[in-house]
C-alpha cells in the first residue's frame, strides 16, 4: 500500500483539490484500516468505500 501511495504522492500537485477531498480522504483511511486489520477483504473495502462516497457526498465512484 505504501509503495503505491509513495508513487502517486509524487505526482500530486494540489492544484485540483476540491471541497470533497478531506471527507474522501477520511473515508479511504477508514477503509484501508479495516483491510489492514483483516476485518474486510480488498473487494469488500473497495465496494464499501464507493458506497460511502455515494451515500455521504452523492458522488458516484466508478
């Protein structure tokens, strides 16, 4: 996970930040923690994350 984060963090400029970023970051952190602790599978975490973003922010994640 950290290897992927490190590679993508170098590409981030912050120029395209939105009002949703902080909430989405928190949702993703919670989902990643559930996976890391063995509480959910990768597929469950991704599906739940997408649903959380849709339910809370009315944004559909494909």
